[in-house]
C-alpha cells in the first residue's frame, strides 16, 4: 500500500516545482536589484530612461545570476536542510553571502582579480544587497506562506 505522501499530488510540486519557481523569482529580483542600484551612475539619461535601462539590464543579468549562483545556492540549501536550521533569516543571509561570492568569482574569471578599492567595495555591496533581496524573495516564495494540513485534529505545517 503506497504511503499517503507518495500519492499526494502536491508532493512533486513541493519537492521540485516550488523551489525552482522560487529560485527563478529570486534570480529576477536579484538582477533587478543590481540593475536598479546602477541608476545613480547613469548621468546622461533622464530618470525614466535610467529606470527603464536599469530594469532591462537587471532582467538580462538575471540569467547570469541564476547560472553563477546555482551551485552555491544548492550547496547552502542542502547544508541548511541537513543541519535542520530554520529558514527565513538563514535564506536572506546566505543570499547576501552568495551574492558577494558570485562577484568574487566573476572578477576572478573575467578580469584580473578582485581588488579592495572603492569601486570593488561598492560592487561587493551592490551584489551583496542583490543576494539579500534574492534570498528574501526565495524565502517568501518557497518557504512562506506554509499551508496547514489538518490530520486527526492536529495541525501540521508543510515544510
């Protein structure tokens, strides 16, 4: 006789679909943050043009964020799940750290390394902020709100 969790139609969605959708949403949010944080440095355009350019750039860079941050994100989520750490703030902090790590990897691959001058510190802060936003969006999309299932008069939360 199959277990109730095996026949529940939402089990595959909760295991694969919801985290995938949450990861894509987090990547788009992080890309939009990177693009919007560049608006003050686009001085030759009016604000509406700079806003549109920042959002378009953010959407384009979302694909790169999704690719470069995939392995660190999967490793972090596996460690959090194995250790049984509660999600929420953990997702946000891990997103910020992965954002800064992603910037270091990009600088190492495509330039002559990460220097600690003013421009690179601003870039680290921008990508760190994008990671924090992406981690928050991932948590809110994948982890909250949790559905409550009543079984035998007891309320269980779906994790």
